[in-house]
């Protein structure tokens, strides 16, 4: 028998060599990118706004690049062509969702399994999306029915704004409550007084979640870090409390609603769900089966994702919209003139007026392009290994989109840094939307709330501008439009404006 001993240095050399071979094999032909720190990855170098940093990588690495978020390989799509090729060209393969500890926590049912649309994949995703989209369509999304709820909410908002006219005013709390109320109406057919204590408690929970939902955080790779003593742990504990409280509140309402259910035309999403659930049971389907999308856990979690995905995004778009108007007085006057010329005095602006208000529509789109409220989208993953633009993408890599690279690409937009709503109008002055305008993303996981969000943005925005002038206030200088902070959404710096009611405005009906 031949004796075989390995000295410590040669053992080390062998391990290093094996690791080098493994590293080479794992990374062969993947897109290049900055490597960051071993085990931690690139997240510590992102700064406050990773999308800005990523934009600078376009020159060096091209249409996409790779980074590590902790141990997770992440491919960042940094160009329209890369996003189109992945999300439309290989739609099925890129339809996975990267879990992340916050999404897992939010999707965890009482049975210890994940439920709802956010993390669904494969057949379950298809079934869920089909049902959600069909139900939202039937409930009047993008059409008339949900408009009644939005206009009711817009009237309350205008009232609150009016009470705060002629003084420094932060519109954020009112916008947050109004947008959340639309989702309550959609989900279970009820709205809440903005001062209702339970409602206020729910809204305060919304503020905590975005801290943890940053798409480009080292926490995604090493979620255990949230348990280290300090600020992160405290926020995590607050988030757990807020999410549990919100879940208990919504569970109670859903339960109540189910008990009150009456056969007939569904009034809201819970009704539509219960109706289909009963039909499935009557047809002998086992709804407690893991693949069924009609058990109660699926309902609880999908309704939760309407709030999670639909509140902050829409609220922030409107919050940006007001700041943009305070900065761009000439655009504001043109919006008001188009409304005044086309809408009878006294009546609210409605969806039916859209065709008469192409400039207002163009301004809404330009605000979305410039504000870029979901700058890194929601992390996806590829369900199998594939090749994208000639590079290998290993199975289940994180896939992240840098929407800033699309919205600020000079090859796609004239003077992309300028706020110029006319870019969304054609030569005849009609609304024109290019395919690379994609604030709701594209493909098999694109936003399911797009029609609702577009409707909310149009109705809240136009009704605010019909009633008020938005002015900077001397006591609180406006923050620049180029400054923002990024969590799951991109927020402007906090600001206050001064509203004047339009009846007293000398320019009214110019
Ligand atoms: C301005 C407002 C909004 C913006 C900018 C926005 C944007 C997005 C984006 C970028 C995604 C990720 C898509 C992808 O993975 O490719 C998404 C997903 C989603 N959005 Fe929205 N959204 C908005 C409003 C809403 C509203 C009002 C709702 C619901 C009522 C909603 C519900 C969802 C849901 C459930 C998903 C996950 C879909 C899935 O995983 O299949 N969103 N949204």
C-alpha cells in the first residue's frame, strides 16, 4: 500500500485550484461585471440610488452585466434590447420570480407554505394571473365601474386639499390614503375615512415595508443580517408587527365579506373569488390541493399583493406628479387650459374625457418616464439555463431590470434628461406611446394593475389640476427633481407646496 500525505501548503493549493476551476466553470461565458467583495458581492457599492450607478456600467459592460448580491448571481438588463429579448423573446423562461426573504415572509400562509401571485410560477402562475386579470376586467378596470370609486376618492382628496390651501402643505398622507382606499374598494368594496384609526395603522405599515424591499440590497443575499442588533433589526421587528397586524385586519374583513356573500354579479375581488371558489367546489375540485388557486390562503395573499404592489407605486407617481407641476409652471398652465377648454365647469374629469385631453395624458406618461418609480422592477429569475444576447445565463439567476437605462437612453429618446411631455404626442397632437415606454414592465409577469394604475394617475392628476394651482412655497424650497432615494420605489425628497384654489386664480379659464 502506498502511503499518501499532503502538506498544509499543498492542501491549500489544491483547494485553491479546485475553487478556481469551479469558479471558471460556473462563470463561463456569463456577462461581465464588477465583482465586488468575496461573499458579500457588489451591494455595498451601490450608494443611495443603484440605478444611477448601473447606468454608468453601460459603456463598460454593454447591454447587460452581472453582479453578486451576497451569494446570488444577478444579471442586470441595462438596455431595452436585453429586456425585450428576455421578457418577450424568451417570455416563458424569464417568467420566474426570485423569492427574497421579504416576499417569502409576505407570502407565507398559516400552513407554512407560500401562496398568492407574487411568488407563483409555472401553471399556478398562469391560472392565478388569468383569474386576477379577468376579475379585474369584469370589475371595470380601465373602464367605468372602478371609476366611481376613484372619483369618490378624488372628491374627498380635493376637499382635504382645499382645507389646506394657501399654506405650506405636504400632500403625501392624503395621496397615500386615497390610493389605499381605491384598493380597499377594489378588494372588498369599502372605503375608510382618512382619520379612521385602524386605517391609519394599516397605512403606517406601508411605510416600513419599502425599507426592506430594496431590490439591490446585501440583505437579499444574507437575510440573517436583519437579526444583527441595530437599526435594521428594529425595522425588521416593526415590519413583522405591521404585516401581522395588517393581515389580521384584512383577514377579519375578508371573513366578514365571505359570510355576507350573495349569489349574483360580483361587487369586488373577494366576491369574484368566492363565486369561482363555490363553482369549483360544486364541480368536485379539491380546493385544498396545493395546486388549487381557490383556497383561502391564495385569496389572503393575492389581496395582500394588491396593497403591497399597488399602493406605494401609484402614490409615489402622484407624489412625483405634484412636484413636477410645482417645478414646471408652464406645463401646469397648459394642462389646466386643456382641461378648462374641454370639460364643462363643475363636472369632474372622467375617463370618458381622455380622448379630449391628449396633452394631460402625455404629461402623465412623461411624469412616469422621468419619475421611474420602480427603477429596478421586481426581481425575476430564469426557470432554466439559457443564452441571452450571446451570453450564458445560469438557471435561476436573479434577473433585474435597470429601467433608468431604458428611460434615459439617448438612442430611444430626444434629450432624455429633459421633462418634455410633447414627446408622447404625434404630429397631429394625438397621444403616441412607443414600445420602450414600459413603466409597468412587459411579458408574462408585467404588472397586473396597469389599467387600474393608469386610470388612477389620470383621474387624480387631472382632477387635482382642475381644482388647484400647485405652487412652490417660500418657506420650504422645493427639492430638485434629480434628487431621490431608492427602496422598492423611487421617492423624491420630502417637500411642501402651496395650493391655491382655481376659482380665485386670475388665470382661471385663460
Ligand atoms: C404606477 C403604478 C404601478 C407601477 C409603476 C407598477 C409597476 C410594476 C412592475 C414594474 C412590476 C414588476 C413586473 C415584472 O416583474 O416584470 C409590477 C408587478 C405587479 N404589480 Fe404593479 N405597478 C403599479 C401599480 C399596481 C397596482 C395598482 C396593482 C394592483 C392593484 C399592482 C399589482 C401588481 C402585482 C400583483 C404585481 C406582481 C405580478 C406578478 O408577479 O405576476 N401594481 N408592477
